[in-house]
C-alpha cells in the first residue's frame, strides 16, 4: 500500500522528506499554463522534484460548469483533452472528480437533466482516461461543498450506471465523517472503489484528532483495498505534520496491509 498527499507545486519538495511515496497535484497546475512553452517549464519543474505524481485532484474548477443552463460542452471537452494529455505526461494514474462547484445543481434546475449532464462529462472523462491510462475516481462530497452526490451510495449508482472500466469511486474519510455515513457502506461499494483520500477532524492531518482510523483501516482490509491512500488536508506546519501523518498512516495500516 502506498501513501501520498495532495500538495501544490510549491509544496512538492516537502513530499519525499515528509515520508510519502507520491504526490497528488491539482489539475489546474497543469491546465492553467496557457502556452506549451510554459507547460514545458512546469513539467521540468515537477520532474526535477523527483517525486512520483500518482494522481491529480479537482479535475474541474468551479468556474467551468458541467451542470446547469450555462454548460459549454465544447469548452469542457477542450479543457479535459488538454488536462488528460498533460497529466499523462507526468505519469499520473488517477484523477479525482470532485469539483463541487462545477457540478452543483442550480436552484430550480431539473435534477434528472443535471444527472444526464454530469454523466456526459464523466463518460467523456472516462474515454480520455482509457486513451491516456488514467482512472477517473468520482468523489462524493459533503453537503457543505455541493448539493449533488453526497454519499458513497449515490456516487456508486452513477459509476455503475456508466459501467466504464476507467471510472471508479473515490472514498474520502473526511466526507464520510461530515455526512455521518456508516463505514459499513464501504462493504456495499467495495467493487467500485479505486482511490482513497484521508484527513482528520476539521480536515487536519491524519492522526491529529479523533477519526476512527483503526476501524477504517480494518474495513479497507475487509474489502481487500490495496490501492493508493492520499492525504487531503489543511497543513499549519507542513514539514512537521507531514512526517507525523505519514508515520501515523504507516503504523495504522501496517498490520492491515492486504498486500
């Protein structure tokens, strides 16, 4: 089992010294480069850090709507094509599709139409994932971040509806706890789980407070999950907290590593 953490480009040098195996970058860090020359500069900077980039998160920023009356399909498709090409150039294997602002359903908008729109984008993302060797992991989010897909079971329903080998489910312990969803739901969604995010109370680093990590690790063992586990949290003292988080995760999952 490998452990990583979500960081910015500026934070990338801390990852290896912090005890992690890989980094997860925001998709905007590769898509926001307006020219290929600027992209090459960013790519060289990432590669020079010597940290494997296993995944990306926040595939779509809030300003790019995929649900509602303002969807521009041509713009979304062009964005996705560039994003997947550049993520693949850095060796990414996973991308998280959370993007709560992008997928939020406007007041009064038809929910079935919203689902159809989201399915269209997920289908296109999965097709690009197939082309570039990247798995798209749909993330349910708590109701404080979006009003669409707020549980593991809701997100799994879309994953199963689309039934694409490059579309899986992202399990985020922070959102599970915020929504008070039972860990037993992991047993139901087990066949579709492709990626895991972790944090602790108030989205601090793992091990800093009271989240039920022993039970969580045991449940992941039960469903035979042996994929990446990535920390997505708020750091206040990154160098110190990264080392504590990595050590905590390795100790917690050590006796439960199914590999």
